């Protein structure tokens, strides 16, 4: 298989891509498993997650991969957030951390 392009996507976007491919041709084993997983375990409304992505996009220090990781894992406190950024070179200020946690908690309500 040839890789034509690569970008980070949310689980919702991944599900849409796989569904589109399912209409075009039969899915392979891995794609079927991925679609099954995404159908079972993504419980938040796509609109809510999109709003979270937009809010996180306003934080200058966050790159796309950070925003997607936060939206996928929904860290509930600073310890969870620290784990996400453990191997990153991004240093978040306390204000940034509070903004992220606040945005995630809005979605969790």
C-alpha cells in the first residue's frame, strides 16, 4: 500500500474516512476492526468535540497533534494533561493548562 498523504485526524474524521471507503470497496480486516471500535467507543457528540477543537485552537502553544490528543483523551486534571505532554517540548503555562481543563470539562458536562 502506498501512502499518498498523512495528517492527524480525530476519531470522528477517521470514522467518516473509513465509511467512505466502505462505500467504494470492501474493507480489509483492520479497517473493519477500526470502524467497529470507532462506532462503539466514541460517545461524545461530534459537534461538541468540534467546539472543543476550536476552543483549543485558540491556545497558541498547541499544535494540531496536541489538540487532537486532548480531544481524544479528554484529560480531567493537570496530572492527566502532564502525561500527554511528558515527551513534548511544549511548556504550558498555568493559564494554558487551566484553559485546556476548563474546555474539556465543558464538554464532559
